[in-house]
């Protein structure tokens, strides 16, 4: 993937548009009212480049991709991410919600990590979800994994409690703590914890 670097200060002729100014004001207001969501909002608004790295623990595949550049998602990078986060049991691929990718990017920024997320489960097909549900009480029938809106992860260099706490602090969706199988679940559904 192409990587870009800042070449110096922003030229004076690059004036902030009215829309950018109003959006910055809105983000600042949200940051004051909901401080835990401010990190995510500021990361999204002011980052020229968002990149993520993944290691699929089941297939051994890895990827490092710039998935968003200058406020635009990069289609080929999203396609590659969708593939590595596929249902490894069936091979089914589904579009992963970009909000989930942004949540992971913000989580990585908060933890100041450059390590790849170790993926336990990304997208799950209905067949795989039913199989897992029959084997365990902890699998939801309408899991957000089915919609590409959830992921089960580890992050090398961070214990599960630290990863869980950082995800909870973002207040951006659901966070599940699974010390036995050694992963943290994050999703972009309603804010809840278990």
C-alpha cells in the first residue's frame, strides 16, 4: 500500500472551509459533552491517513493497509481487509463496517500501538454462527459478527484487561471480556459491556 508523509507546515493559502470549521466546532462540542467519544471524533476528523494491521490467528495471513487517506476510504484496502477478516471456516467474505475499522484505529492510537491486531473472529457466516451458538451459550443468535460490525481480538504487548479498559473508555459500542479463550470482543452496536 502507498504510504504518505507530511512534507511540512500547511501553506497559508489552504484556508479551512466553512464546512470544516463547523464540523470542527461540532466535534469540539461533542468532546465537551461526551469526553470519552472525543478521541474517536478527533482521530477521524484530523488524521490524513488511517492504517491498520491484522494477523489472522487461524489462517496465518497478515495485512498492513492504509484504509483511509485524506478522508476517503481506499476501496482496494477495504477489499483486502474484508478478505483477511472473512469467515475462515466457510471462506465467506462480507464487507466489514468502516465504523468498526475506525474504532480499531482509535483504539490503536489510544494505546500507542503499532502491533497488528490478532484476529480470533471477524465476519461470521450464518452457518458458522449457528455452529458456535450450538457449542456455547455465549454466542448471540443475532451476533454483530454476522453483519461485519464486530471483531474478537488480542493486541500483542497488552494484556486483555488493558485492551478491554481502553475499548470501554472509547464508549463506541459493545465490549466483551473473554479471559478463558483469551480475547476481547469489540463492536459498533449500542454501548454495553460484559
